[in-house]
C-alpha cells in the first residue's frame, strides 16, 4: 500500500512512518521542511506541503496521485507565527480529503484528540471537532483516531513539558490539586492503531479512542516520570493562582511551547475513556506507563533534555537581553572606543558612524533572537559578531584583556553559550 502522511515530521507522524515502513508499506511524507526528514527516513519519498497555504483540492491532487490511503497527523495547539488553526485543522484537511475522493482514495485515517469537543472551550478543540464532523459526512472509508495523552521514550509538546516539570529540583508545581485525569497511550501502541485503521476493513467509518489501561492524574504521571528519570521522590506545591496566570499569559503571548491557556483548558476538560472499546475494536492491548518505562530505561540524555527544557528559552532571552543592553548602553558610552579604533585605522571621521552601526547591530541581534527571525542563521551571526569584536579590540586595544572587569574575557563564555544555544535549538 502507498500511504500519504501529513504531519510526518511530528512526534506521532514519525512513529507512524516508522511503523508503516517496517510493515512494508510505501510512504509519501508531506512536510514543510523536507531536509529534516530525508536523512532520518531515506526510504521514504518526501514532498513539500504547507497546510497553511495548501487549502485548495488542486494543491493536493498532484501530491496524492498514485496513493492508496491517507493519514493526517498534522495538528496545531494554537495560532503561532504563520501557522493558523483554521488552515491546519479545517481548510487544508478539507481540501486534502476532497482531492483524495476525486482520485478514488477511499481510506483516510485522521488523527484527532479525545478532548476535541466544543465543550472544551478552545479554538483547538473547536477546529479539530469541525474537521472530524466534516470527514464523517463524506462517503469514504474514514477512520477517526482520538487518542488521549500520547507519550514515548522521546518527548515533544505536552509530554516534554511534563517531563521538564518532573525533573525540576527540590519541589514540583501542581495545577490545583494535580488531579487532572489522563489515560496516557504509548506512541508505539498508537502507531499500531493507525496501521490497523489503514488495513482492516471492519474499522471503516468508525471513531476509535486509543487510551492506556490506567487512568492517572497529572500528579501521578509526574511521579512516574521522575522515577523513570532516576530522580528521588519529589515534594509538591500548588502553584499560586497569580503565578499560574502569569505563566499562561506569557505562554499565550510568546506562543512557544505547550505552556498556555489552551493546554490548561484541554487538560482540565478531561482526557479519559474506557479502554475496553479500543481493545475490542483493534485487538491491541495497550501497555501501561509502568510497563513502557520498565522496557525503555532512561539515560543521561533524557535527563539533559528535561533539565534543558526551561533553560533553553532562558538562554535565548538572556542572550537577547545582553545584546540589547550592549547596544543601548553603547550608544552613550562607546564613543571613546569607536574613536580609538577608527583612529588606529586612519578613519577618525567615521567614529560616530561606527558607534551607531555596532550598537544598531547589537540591538538588531536582540530583536532577531526575540522574534526568532533567521532562526537558522542567528547563531552564526552572533558568533561572527563576537569574534569580530574580539579580534578588532585585541588588535587596537589589547589592554582590555588585562582589565579587571574582563570586557574581552567575557566574550569567551558568551561565545560558548551561543554554541550551546545552537546545539539545542532544534525542537523536534
């Protein structure tokens, strides 16, 4: 079977690709960044597709030609940057389903969420639900898959956030009493469910809800994750309401990661369902979290990831603040340095211009870091500027190396910190 997979670069999408490939199916993976996937799955055909703009059946028709089935793994928690819920959850999938129908592709597996109900009160749930309803209205052999919290030895999205909380030192914050309910499903069990939905005719035109065998509270999941990471039992505290509101406000504004009001509403709405219908429909007996963690022990890398989760944005913000203040303060204090450097190379008249240029450059780097523009190049730009400043000041003001405040010595750890930020920049 030749299967077209959207959202192929995501957490669920990659496991779906791996499962389909292992079972001998041919996969066509649709992604926005083909380079990130082609080296991981050299046997897979990679095609470019942007669900924010591919909202017409004609956009999808040439990509779907020759395929026998479609799996839609694409999803978005909230509007962010150029990503829009309306496009990713409704407009693009509708266009894709219509193109599939025109090409005679009957089997469509759509990954939704167990909490995708209008009563959840979020745009995420409303748009996901609207897509589910539309697909059910079509005369196709659709299967809608609505999992609970999906987790794995690797983590992305909400499970990354939980793991980061679980790895915090001293005490762990809870939302309220920490009694929000989940039935976490192991990602490999979910991939098995997707395979069954693709290949079994008795699952056509059904909604299945993959859930784990155990109903766990948020607090219990944190305890299990912390134990899996090899860390001692935690102490808990209830996050003050004002602190929680501030964190959610910040998450809504910066739109980075799963810490936002949408996540909280989806968590509080509920993510549980009886496991028996899922087992009866698919024959899959999902593993418990204890079983998964026992069979997939953690190593230092998992602890690094968990502990760097909050440090990663902190590094970016600290670097942005450093560049901004450097440029701002330099506008008022760097004239003497600029005159000395410009004079040494015989262009004293350019000293004011040199001051303005370097300060504007520093402030511009701060802006790029905060807005995440030129994300792939900003690290190289920072390294180049730090190196240029260091070389120029070494040549024309070598005495700064022996200055007790270390204005040049500080460039060395800053240079290394930029390297660290580049090394951990990738999200997926």
